[in-house]
C-alpha cells in the first residue's frame, strides 16, 4: 500500500512527452485543469490546480532531461510526512514513449492509517484517469 505504479505508451517521441510532463502550459491542461507552475530544476517549486480540488504544491526532486522527472507534492509545502514522491520515467518504445509513473510514501504520511489508505486509493484511481487524459491530450497537441 506504499506505492502506486502505472505505465502507459504515448504515441509521441520522448522529447515531446518530456515537454508534456514537465512544462506548466501542458501540465495545467492534462493533469490539472486550472493551470500549473513549474520551476524545472531540483529544489524548484511547482503547483498544480484543479477547479474541483484546489491547488497542490510541489517541490522538484530530480530532473534528468528526457529520462526522469520527480517531485514531492501535498497540500502544504512538501516535506517528509506531508507529501508523497512522484517519479515519471520515460523510455523510447518504437516511435512512441513508455511513461512509467511511481508514486510512493503513503505509509510515511503523518496521518492515521485509514487516511493513508484512502489517499492511496484516491491516487490509484487518479493516475488511471490522468494517464488516460495525457494519452488523449498528446494526440491533440501538435508534435
């Protein structure tokens, strides 16, 4: 129950998928629906906003262009105990890109076990939805 792992193949080159998962103009459309801000560097701040869910704050952990993008996120300034770690790993697959998402750290959240489980369940469904939206979005935007 400490991690969520999902993979999806996007019919776009790695360079393009990298832009879609790291640039605010794209994240604020397929991931959030009310905008995003990204300071794309380790230690950089980010935020993702949704009309229905409000804004989540993030702190970038790693940036390895076209290969790895990771961040911690939560409702407050991300720190151990109040945030989980999200890692996007990209790899070329034919003419497309295999995108792997791992979110971990649910069991380290400073909340009761029931709340840890609920967040894990919510985010498990959330990643299923969001990666579907990324696949649809990638097909709509120009390469």
